[in-house]
C-alpha cells in the first residue's frame, strides 16, 4: 500500500567516491624517485621539487585537470618550529615518517592489490622554522644550530621508524624571498618541505608562520592554480591542515579519527584530540592531572553543549574551506594595533583562530580517542611564563566571544544562549577564583590552628599583598622567585587545610554543603578516571594538584594579569649573546670608529700621543660618515689593506723560513724570535679580521638581501641547488609586501605600545583586585555576622538531648534541634560551583558514549565473521590489504641475501654480532632500496605460489589483527598481480630460458623473507630449499610496464 514510502525508506546513501587507479598519482606516476630495484631504475632526470617543470610538485596534492581525485582526502601537515631540542625534533619527525609509511601502504593496497580503502588520503609535510638564520662575522645569514640539528636528525628519525639504517635521498636547497627552503622526498614518496624563515625578510613567530602556510597552501596552491569554482569547493572541503608543534608525537590512527569527524559534519571547521604532557619532574606530574581534568570535564562539556573554544595548535585538524571563509584567514593575518590585540592575537593565536571560526558559524569538536603527546614545561619559571601567555589570551577571546554573542548565536547553530550563559559563569568563576582560594585558606587556618579569623586573615594577606606589589614593580626574575617561595609556603599550609576540612566535616556532618561539595568533587574525578581506563594513572598526581592549588589558582592569575605589558614569548628562549666590544685599531687608516656617545652634540675632540694612544670623542657623527656609500667604501678599503698586509707577512714568512732552514743549529734564539714574529703576525691577522667583522656587523643592513652564504654550509654542500618558480616568487613577494613585511617599530611607536600595554595592565589589575577584595570582604563580614543574617541548611539537623530535673520525683526531657547556618553569599557561590560540576559531569558521561560509538565504528570486529580457516583467499586479501601492503613495503630486510636471511635465525654470539655490524656497515656503502614503493614492488613481483609451504596455524600481524599467509593466499596475491599487470607470461618465459627444473627455485629471497614474516617457522624442507635456491633477478619477473597496464585498469 505504501510502495513509494517503502522505497524511500529503503534507499541507502552511496557517497563513496569512485577513484581510478591512475588518479592515485598526481598528474601521472612519478618514477623518478630513488628506487633501486635492479632493472627498474629510471634514467631520466628527476624533475625539480620546486620548479615549474614538475607540475606534480608545483601544485602539490592538487591535480591540474579535474578528476575523481579531487574528492580524495588531502592532509597538509604543517609544523611550526623554533628552538626545539633534539629529542623533541626526533619525536615530531618520527610522527611524520609514520604518517608517510601509512599513506604509502594505503596507496599500494589500492594501486596494486586493487581494494577500496575508505580511509585513503594523500599527505604532504611542511615545516616552518622561525628565526632559522644567524649572522656570521661578515654580516651574512647562515643556518643556526637548531636548523643544523634538524637536518642531522632527519635520517636518524627515519631509521628509528623503519627499524633499519636509512639515508634519505639528498634534498634540494632553494633561495626564497622569505629566506630558504630545503625539500625532502620521504621513503613513501611524499614530500617534506622545510621553510627557513629569515626574520630580516619576513615576520617571525608562530602566528605569522601559520599565515604563511595558509596563504601558500590555500591561496597559491588552490585558489591561484584551480580556475573552476566547483573544483575549488570540492577540493577545499576535502583538504585539511594538520597543525603541529615541533615537539608533538602522534600516530596515523589519531589523524584518521579526526578525519572521521570532518567527514561526518561538513560544517565542522576544526577538530582537536587529547593532548598528553610528557617529560619528568613535579611540574609535569601536576600538568598530567591538570590536562586530564581539563579534557575529561571542560573540553567534553564544551563539545556536548556547544563548541570547543580552543583547538590547540600542537595537534589539530582544520578544514580548508572554513579557513578560506570571509574574515577568517584575512582577519587572522591582521597586524596588532591596539594593546588588546597583542594579548588576543599574538599570545594565544590558536584560540583566536577558533574564535574566528565560531563567529563565522563553524563548529569545533573534541575527539577523546585521538591522542597526541607533547613536551610540557619541566621548570617552574617556564611553566609560569607559558601560562602568562595563555591566561590573558583566554580571557580576552572569551570576552570577545561574549561581546558578539548575538551574532554568534544567530550564525552558529551549535551555540545557544544557554551555552553563552555557561561561558559567562565560567568567566566569573575564573575571575573570582583567587578570592575563593584565599577565603578557603583563611578558613582552614582558623579552624586548624584554633585562631581568630582576623588573625588568619592577616597571616594570609601579608604574603599575597607582597607578591602583588612585587608583580607590579619588580623584575620578572624576582617575581618568579617570590612566587616559588610563597607557593611552597602555601603548599605546606594546604596540609593544614586537609586537617581543617576534616574537622569541619566532623563538626557539621557529612550532609553539610561543604562536605557534599568536597565529596562530589572527589567522586566526579574518580568516576571520570574510571571511565577513561587508559588514562587512569593520570589521577595519581591528584594530591600534588591539591597542594599546588594556592600557587596555581591564586598566585598564577595574579602573575599573569600583572604582566600584561610583557608580550615576550617566554618559553624556549635562548640567552642573548653579549656583543663583544671591539677595540680601536690605531694602525688602520681607513677604519671608521663607532662610539656609543649620544647624538645630541656636534663636533669632535681628538687627543693623541703618537700611535700608542689615541682618544677620539665623536660628539655627533658626520652625515657623510653615516651614509651607506661611505661604509661600503670603508669596507672595501679595509679589505684591500688586509690583503696587502697579509701578502707582506706571507712573503716575509717565506724569507724567514728559508733563512731558518739554512742556518746552523746554534741559532736557537734567532729561530724562536722568528716563531714569535709568526705568532704576532697571526694575531695581527685575527685583529684585522675582527675589525672587518665589526665593520660588517655595523653595515649589515646595507648588505645585499639575497645573500647565499647559507647555501654553502657544510651540511648542504652536497645538496643539489634548485631555483624557485618565477610565478611562485612573485606570489611570495606580493604576500610578504602585503601581510608579512617585518615590522619596523621606531622608538616613538615602541614607546606608545609600551605605554598602552602598561595602561591596559593597570586597568585590568585594578578591576581584578577590586572585584576580589570586595568579594572577600563581603563573605568575611557575612560570616562574622552569621548569627544575625544567615540561611538555615535544611538537610542533616543536629539534635541535642538534655534532661532537666524539676523535683526529686520527676525529670523533664528537653530536645533541642539545631540547623547549620550559612552566610548567603557563601551559599550562593557554593551552589554556583556545584551547578558547574554537575553540568560538566553529565556532559562527560554523554561524551563518553559518543567516544564509545566512534571507537566501535572505527574498529573491525571479528565476532560474527568467518574464521580465518574458512575465509577464501580473496576475502583474506581484501580484509587485510593495508596490513599486507605494510609488510610487503617494509624496507628492513628487503636487501638481505640468502646468507643474511639464514643468519637471522641462528643463535646470537659475540662473534656473530661483530660480523653483523661489519656487514651492516658494508651494506650502507652499497646502493640500497630506500623507498617503500621499491621494496613493495621487489617483494610483490617476486611472489610465487608454486611449492609454497603450507602454514599450519602460524600467524603474523600487528596489534589489532593476525594474518595467516597460506599457499592459497600467496596464490590469490599472485593471481591479482598477474591479472592486473600481466607478469605470468614473462615469468614463464624467463623460467624456460633459464632451464629451471626444480620447483623450489622459483622462490626468490624476497619471497622466502616474506614467508618467514608470515609463518615465523620454516619447515626443514623449506630450509633446505633456501640453502640451495638460485636467485632470480626481480626485473625478469616483469613483462609489461605499469603504464601499459593502467589503460585497462578497471574503475571502482
């Protein structure tokens, strides 16, 4: 009866994109990578990584022509680096190499095994190095120690991920308008570009690095290269920016979980994961508990009842379509003009970017299953400086969002007026937090030590007032020292708080509001830890967190707000090098003397006593002397003078050397005099060099902008030089001129900004102190007058039973019921914080169910499925295609010979260890297989099922699955290969020409290595065959080029 309705309800959405095999490689397969399969090496010159001759790299992951590949998920991993340590750089590089390996396995599974992978993506890495250059003695930019350290750690990280000694293909170096670029090709044939920023050419700091890759990847690569508006929309919706810090550590599965959220909701602008701090020390233990509570309760609540306000830049995924929206990227690139802008824009750039997305109607979500590790501050001073940036920027962005609440509620369907009210409550609690902690400490001391409330108030007020004064007038170093001392004292007083709280609970009962609030907090934290079983250990530092409450929730906000006028980064800052004072050289006639005398006076005074002592007082420099032409002429003359002196000393030294050789041995004193003269000449040479370096340092602003000194660094001498595409160079010049020109602030402008920040600091601190002091006074006064003005607590009354004797014969029983008396303000704020806790707890429960659904949806379940022994070969290959491809492409062991393969299974001895080390050293000298594609092809085209050993229960696999490579499985892989690439006829003809009689000879070393990986056990017959097998070259197993097979590749 309801045919139409039944058909309508029976419809299924088929939104899977049909991708052709030839679309997996951008603009055709690039066979120019450093593959070393014998017989498959290409002779053509590799296209430039940065030139226009390579359309594949010029457009990045975006094809020139429209195709089904426009809907492929594209991920640009963009990391901002500055002064990271070697360990932090290695962790970030390992994450990128793992992502490269995962992407290559999925590409090979689709390209060669012909399976549909719904999680397939394309990947490209970009690393932006802030302040990557330093000036040498000649005023030329050279690479600093952090960039050199990064270059040295690239091969080390690759070797750690692939578990073998790796050496990446030699990168390419390029001069760019913003500094330089080093381009790598990763083992998975994905690109990693290191952008070296020169702060003399482009703005430095993290926000401007983000502006760089937003305009480069989305503006130049997408908007300028693609003309069709429909293509732009499709590509931008499926292109994502993975923002990373230089110390982050993550796995590809965590990225897949964030991509799942993006695919689920097209209006999702950003998604972040669970951040875990790593490191050692008490500060890291504290941050583990703090991060856990912040993610378990606060972020989960924001996700469920509204939107996450901050997607941290250390590990977040942003949709390109949202970033390209109006007033997002363009406004994000705006320069700070007002004092508030320096706080909101530069101190918390990731929170401000999320605020812009929310104001444009996009949603920001939190995925608890996506984990990432980051190095947390291990020192007290570094931690306080980090939070000095975070706390003011958080307050500024929340206030900005609340001021624009009408527009946000109207354009953003995920934000309601109730969520705005919740954020208002959280803002008020943050402002009154120090006052609340102050009152808690006063009450605890009064009860614990049985002293008057006024005395306890004075005891607590004195150190807090001293700290406030020190933060307003003292230097940052002294502020931090005082914060450590007072924080330690309050941590010891928190033990008294424990005693006082216990006495208060005993006095008022467990049903008192304070007792119920305390038990509720403990129960919510413990329940949240139980619901996060993999993170349960994060609750262990809870006691340390409790002891640090006065320091972190009272002293830290005071320190942050009192230092609003300080906009320095504060973390990972290198100590400034002291400029060495150059001595005045009296013997140089052309050297202009630089003095530190002010420029207010005119004239000069010269006092001299020959060439032994000369004093020159420049009261005002001459206009001609300060001109660039005079400085250049002076430098040239100094260089000529130095070369002439050096030539004279060299000729004199040659004459002295001949005289020394012809003299007798008795002239010892004369020889020593000659050596002293040589040493004096060398000292004079060094002095002249120092004078020239000082002159170059003075004139370096007139040096030519395109200095290429860094290209000749020792680490980059063997690196191939490349040149930038003219179109891209024009793009960079225009972007730098419009948005990224280094900000040159004169003394007046700098003074104006500093005065504005100081006035802003004074206003904010005045309001902050006034609100908290008024709150403290009101609560204390009401507590003292509790007998007159109070509210009786209806729960848990106390009864007092007494008997009054009226006469000797009878007694009168009197029952007195007393209720707990609470001051009104204290009760209001107790209910206030209790309501926040209830909301966060319920939201956490709901978010846990959503996370469980996400995990179940992304997990392959093995119950209600066929057993492995009942699966057909094709089904086994389809279900485990990515894992099979991952094992086939493993570089480790792909170049092992028969003897090396047999030695792997022998017992380890000291002599054999030495032999293995020597063989490893020799193998590094050879030309090895260094790409995952080459290793995959080498093993894949060497597969042979003839006389393959049947596996009986032997299994192999990763942590989530177990695979069994049976003879039928090898046959299925072989059939897929032969049917798609036509290698069976060629292999048979090769076998006939070689006269192969033994069936076991067909098993090449790569085949035997693969069987050992899958079976872990070899039969005696198999071992005998391995010992007698002749090696069949891999190139003879190929019959048709891959390009010919792509013409008949089916679509799916």
